[in-house]
């Protein structure tokens, strides 16, 4: 990697005639130090970035560390011996057999608490939405689930932190300062770092490094006493290529590794801290990952104290504009600090912060929780609609009424009522009135068929009215739903409407025409008999008068006239009484016929349209509940996708131009 720190260090050493120790401290003789360490230099002989501690003091500290039981150094030989199935005495004859077992957590781990519930809900959400939501929208959620499963199978005792930065920001120098030895190559050639370099403070990180595709030749261990640093036990530090490298393969490696690490340290310098490639491509899309983000302003030795404070404040302002929450005043968020990897200023503070962060052993879960937040924000338009959605009783009743109109339920009831009343009048009316009505029908229609009272419709069900009823209820049900689920509701209603008119026609035929053969009430025979008596009285009175005229019967005008008048007046009175008595039963008969047809049409519409629509709405309510669990109750700083814009995942590829 290119480092301006090294060029400045060389110039400073040449001007002041400084000793080689200063050059070694700044990485100028890093190759010699590294080769000496590989040759078996003692642990106390490490050359520190600050150069303040003596080798003798470090050696004594290392001896005291090795005397403490339960340390990582003490358990290493025992673990290796257990893995190989050999006795501890064979590999370390002088080792103490009474050492306490390793207190680090076992390899692998499990997600518990809210994160486990959120992952389960996200899994259910993806399963319920595969046929409803576009696969592109679910791809990020599937990636998060895959990464969660892969990370869970690997070591939970390690925290993988990547150091990323632009060309010339000094990230490799900072990497070496944190390591305590020059591990990552530095120099004037640009770019210097061409592949990720890993530094692990403890064993058991091979699976994590395999996942990151770090070659074995680029895996390092802190040689000169770094392993004795208990605060960094479990840390895996990754030095990445430049994110703005001219080599495309380098940028691809940065994006790939950033999508897999637990945390990231962004190294910026006073010249390029506001670079659009950094803010638009990474920091802004990763605003939701603030709790696993460190932003380090390097090379403050180039600035005065006041200028460094101004640059640091401006950096905080830019991060706030990007939507990155700052971890200040005890609130969760990104850590921002200023260091000089060249002079060592601020490096101990950064090391202490990293050590505390690693010892919490919560970075993988924090990172995964931020990934779940980002996936939930990306899925938000697919699960959150505008306003209340669903079918209420008013919409259901309106749909039933429209189907009733489509099948002609009201008309059928009115027809049944008219037929009932007509039958009563016809059965109980006078013969002379029935004869007159028969004559009127012949004169108007030229036929005696009573069913030819009007034109007959070719279709029993108005198809257009059925289609309109389905469209209206589909619009009512889909109102307020997100676009994928609104479309699913409309498609379910359309599928049910394909055969609904034909089904209603068959249903109408099956029920039959209520006006075809209406039932006769029990009092009809008595009314018919009374009308027959009235007719007979008329005939008897008429014959009586004729007999008197021809002299067969004794003269007497009044009795036969009274008998005839009784029959003539009694017939219409019987007919009028029957017509009044039939109004109530006829109305009830028509209402019953209308009710049966309406209920049958409603049952058909419910089975074909309302039930599928209700099933889609029920599925949507289920996914809404799962989505609410996925979102959880995390702080707003961890929510991605608001007004700041951008989806949040490490390794994003969106670019843009920042206007200053």
C-alpha cells in the first residue's frame, strides 16, 4: 500500500541524521525486523511503533504473563495435543500438567435473544413471500440468512476487523502499528497492498480466513510479543487493498471482504477524508452499520492541534450527513478519533478501543443485526402499505348485493309474488272475469300461453355486472396494500371471476324458477268452493226466472232475483277477499325466493372470490407480523433506508459525486 507516512519518515530521518531505530519504528527497516523475528528473535525483542518500552521490560512482562494460569499461551499446547490425539508430555515435556483449561468460548456459536427471533422471522418472511415478492427484493434477505448460517458455524471467539482506506491514507502503517511489528508491506510503489493480509492473535481462525479467501501465505501472527497482549486475544485484523485502487480486482476484493467481516476501521487522511468515492460508495450505504464501524483520521502529525480539531469536526459533520450515528455521550454508533500512525499519537487509545470491542465478543451479532436492518429496509416497500387494508363487512355486503342484482334476485322475488297473487285471483275469481281476461290475452298476444307476458332474456346472469362486482371488491380489498400484495389480491379475484358467471347461471337453473309452480295455500279449495256456490246461485236464479217466464214455475219475481243478485254480488266479494288474503303470503313467498337466490349467489361468490381474497389478506397479515419481528425495536441509528437514502451492506458498489 502507498503510505505518505513512510516518505515523510525517510525525509525526516535524513534531515536530522536520526538513528536506524527511528527508521525501524516508522517501517523503514520493516523487512529486517520481520526477518529477524522469523529467525527466532525472542518475544521481548519487539520493536514497537512508539519505541518507548525497553526489550528487557517487555521480557519481564512476558514472563509474568506466562506465569499466570488460564492464559491463552498455556492452553495452546494442550489444545494442539488434544487435537492430534497425543500426550501433552510428548509435545511439551516441561509443561505444567495442572494448568487450568482455556476459558475462551468454544468454536462456533449460536444467536440468541432478539437476533434469533429476527432471523427466524426473516426466514419465515422469505418463505411466505417467494411467490408474491420479486426475487430481486428477496435476494438480500437470502444473502443475510446464508451469511448468518455461515458465520454461526465458524468461531465465535474471534472478531474479524478489516482496515480499509484510500491510497496514501496510511492504513498499512496503522495496521503495523496495531500489530506491533511491520507485517504489511509499505513503500512508495502504488498500490502496495494487492491482496488481503490477515493477522490473528490466537488460534482457531482458519475457518474465518478460508471464508475470506485469504491465502495461507498472507496469514500472519504477532511475533515479537504481540501474542502476549491479552486484550487483543481473539482479534483477526485484515489489511485490505485500496478501495479506490486503479486495479479493478483490488476494488472487487475490498467489496467482497467488507461483506464478510465483523467490523471495519476506515482510515482517512486530511486530504481525502471527504472523498466522494468513500462517502457515496461505502459510508452512506453503510450508515446502519455504525456500531461496527471505526473512522480514524490518520496523519494528524501533518496538522496543527487547531487544524486537526477542525478537520475532525468536519469529518463528523460529513458522517452525520451520511446518516452515520456517532457513538458519543454513551450512545451507540461509530467511533471517530484522530491518530498518527507515524508518531504513535492516538494509537494506544485506538488499540484500547479495539481491545474492548473485541473482548465484548458481540461484533458478529451487531454486524448481522445491522445486515438484518438493511434487508428489512430494502423490503419495506413490499410489506408496508398506506393506511388500513382488508375487507370489512360493508364491502362484503356490497359485493353480495351486486351479485344479487346480477342474478336478478329482486326481479325473481317480485315475479314470484306476482305469480302467487295471479294464481290466487285466477283460482278464486269469477268465471266471467276469467273469461274476459282470457279474451284480453288472445287479443293482445294472439296466444293463450300465459308465460308469454314479456320477452325472455337469453342469459340468466348479466356477465358485465358480475365482472364489475369482482373489480369493485378487488379494488376495495387491495386498497392500502403494498404493490406486490395488491397485485396478488387482484389476481386471486380475477381467477375466481373467470367461471363465476357460468356458475351463477347453473346455480339459478338448479334452484329453479320460483314463479313456475307456486304453492297453493290451504284455504284455496274453500275459496274456490265458495266461488262455485256463488256461480251456481247465479245460474239457479237465472233458471228460476226463465221457468217463471215459460210458465213452468209459479210466478214470483223477487225470490229468483234475490238469489241471482246474491251470486252476482257474492262472487266479486269472494274474489276481493281472496285477493286481500293473498297479499301477505305472496309477499313472503317472493321475499323467500329472493333470499334463496341471493344466498346462493353470495355463497358462490364467497367460495370463488371472497375466500381466495381473504386467504391473500391473511397471508399478508402473517408476513406483516413477521416483518414487524424482523424490524424489531432497534434504535433509529441502526435503521437504514430513511431519508438518507441507500441500502446498507458492507461492500456496496453505488458511486456518486459529492458536492462540496
